[in-house]
């Protein structure tokens, strides 16, 4: 991936309004995080640092990192007690707490959730997939912000 492609990707991410995008091709990996304003680039070439201005957003820095540095930059896993269970994402996509912008959240903290109950929607490739709970109990914590990207098997809710 050359500098021009990286700049185009940064502009696209800024316009899309997502907080993090990760692209991996063969021995090249780039992670763009708009919340922190830092882009991590991992490649076998010599270390390079670029200052790339993103359209209508603060400057974004591109730097080469090792996989251990990339892991250190990722947020820590949520802390849960022994009697709490996680509702996890069955797919990669964008997490939504509501069926549509004018409707209330599927569930909130303090709500009772039963097995098979729809708890959120994950949009993947323009398809909105209803996600059902595989546990029963009371929602203790929502672990993901509305309209943010989620990974496969990422915890979404803590249920007690």
C-alpha cells in the first residue's frame, strides 16, 4: 500500500465516521483509529513516519510498530465477575442498540433479558442482522458504544 492509498483510506474513514479500521494484506497491516488520531502501520520495510492531514479532522500520524506495541495500544478486556455472562457478537459489522433511529433501545442496563430475545442489530454489508441473547438474566453493562464497529466474538453486553 503506497502513501496515496493510505491518504485515501484516511479520508474515507474520516468521512464514514467510524472510530477504528484495520486492513491487513500479506505482510502489511494498518490500523486507523480516529478517536486517538494515530495510525499504526506494520511492514517489513525500514521505519517511516509520515504526517498526513486528514480532511476536516486533526492530523493523523503513521508510524511503524511491532505486533507487541499494537497489542499494547488496544483497550483492555472488560472486567466481569464469576456470576456474569457475556453476550458476544457472532459477526463483524457495525453495532446498533436500536432497530431504527426513532425507536428505543432493544435493551438497557437493568433490563431483564431472556434467551432468544433480540438485544441489538449488527449491520454487515448493508444487511441488518438481529442478534439474539444466548443467556438469561439482568443486563449489568453495555460494553459497546452505539454505531461502532465490532469484531467477531467481541463482548457486547454483561448479563448477571
